[in-house]
C-alpha cells in the first residue's frame, strides 16, 4: 500500500533526529570521559540508568498511545529528547570548563540522560504503531524497514555533524545543543502538520496478553528473544567503538574524534546500503532479514578479532552494521505481523523495550571485557549472535515468518487485515 509522503516524512524526521542526536552523543562521550579522567566502564554506566527507565517505561507509553493517540505520545517523546540533550550539554560544558568537578558533572549528565530513558521511548513506539495502524500486512515490512532506515541515516548524520559543533567554550558538548535545537524544529512541525484521529485505533481487548504477558506469547516470544540477542550485541559494538578507535590510533580523545566519526560513518553507510538498497531491491521479508542479519553481524565481530588496527575496526564495524540493518526490520516487522491490529501498540512497546534492555547491562559488560582484553567483547558478541542465528533455524515462529517465497499472508488471527489495512498514511 502506498504511504503518503508528508506523514511518513514527519515520522521519518522524528526517528532520524533522535537517532542522529544519540549517535552524536555516543561519538563524543568516550572523549568526554577521557577528558574527565573517568574509567571507561563508568562512562558506559551513564547509559545504564537511562536504559533501565526506557525498558520500564516502554510498555506504559505503548498503552498510553492506544488511549491518547500516536501523535500526542510522539510529541511527549520528542520533548523528552530535547530536555535530555540540552541538560546533558549544559552539565558537560560546566564540567569541561571546570565550573563543576568531573564527578558532579557526570552525575548531572546521567540524570539528564535518565530523562530521555523515561520519556524518549514514547516517540519510536508511537511512530511504529502509527505506521502499523495505516498499512496493510503486505506493505508493513517495507514500511517498517524504511522507518528503521531513519535510524540508520541518523547514524550517518550524527557522527558526521558532531565535529562541526565542537565549538569554543562549549567544546565537546556542542553537538548536544545543536541536536536539541533540531529536535525543537521537528517537534513544531510534528505538532502543526501530522494528521491524527484519521484512523480507528485498536486498543487491547480485555483478556488479551499485554505488556509483560506478550513476552510469554508463543506467537512473538522468539522474535523478542532474537531481537534482544542482536540488539544486545550491537549495543556492545557501539559502546566499545569509541574507546577502540582511541586506543588503536594512540591519540588523545579530542584528537581522535574525527577518526571515531569515520568509523561510525562506515557503519551508518553500510546500514543505509542495506535498508535503502538491498532490502527493497531483493524484496526481502522477515525470515531472510533475520537470518542474514545475525550471520553478518557474527562475521563482523569475528573480523574485529582477526583484523586489528584502525582499518580492521572500521571494516568490522561496517559489517556488523550491515547485519543490524537486516535484523532490526526483520524482527520488528515479523513480530508486528504475528499479532492482530488491536495488539500493535503493545508489540511496539515491547520491541522498543528491547532497546532499553540492550543498553542496560551489555554495554557495561562489553566495556569491562574490553578493559580486560581487546578481543573480549567481540568474542562475547559472537556467542550471542551464534545463538540468534541458531534460533532462526530451530524456532517454529521464526521459520514460519513471511519470506520472499511466500505466496500468501501467514495464517492465523493476524492474517485478517483490520480497518487500518485500508488506510493510507495521511
């Protein structure tokens, strides 16, 4: 089904802005940590509180989007992003110019990040549910893939623009202010231009599994387990990347910033090549996306072990990012197609909660392993991704997911399109 461009463009902009801002922050955070003289593991912990709140809040925002509407909940999430980025930037600036001690500045940065964890998950949950409300089953994989590609484009824009905003006085905190302003612009456009109330939402019916209950639902449980394994491994790769580049180049954090940007750009470009090129061209469906995604991410981590040096870091991360580019729309669309129209808000909340879970413990463990041995986090990732790949071939729901050879929709309650299947994004 054809999606009208303006509404989808606004959803794309919301996801893009959040993705770009978070990757810009991720690109400068290792350098800020080194400037403050903090342990690498402590820097990784800055995201743990945010991830915990994201995980806890996601099901709540999913249910609220059913009652309040997708647009209002998206605006709440984007507001949380703006407040978080601005607060993080102010705290980092005060620490970098020594108006605050490094420990105090770091605590305030963690608090600002916690605001994003509490509110930020509202935006992607509502955006995914908005798309599900207005697409047919046949069109949903492509629509979810395109929405996921906004995150990929954000990983290009964030690290690419971040060095240009490292300005006098604000220094490494400059990108935070820039993306807070961009978020404000998108928020105003969303408020003014995104249609709402033009399609019937399908709130969860009494007796249906919701929230934590869907984790136990055999229709989606294995999709969620797969997603947790893959996103957890990717979170480790992202958390370790900055430190890995700094150490391979042997440069101070500020001087290594451009090299970190190059490494992140390589991964972002690989993700976009997959989501804008290969998936549409090959008409790939969830089953193939999940298998190729886990396999390529596994190969990328093995390359990071076998090929040391900056070049090895860049190529390995690019291959990992290609795998994530296949996997994320695969398990997102697969889980959405496995449930009925009235469960789209709940499944969107659970899928978003995976992002919180993946940044809760894995980055801290990954950075701790990196401090013990350079290959440590990549060996751990290889084990996680091998488990995800095996799951693709042994799990009945994953084997039954739509594939490029499918001639008809998957059987079951979700195969009957609801009223949203007859709507365009408008």
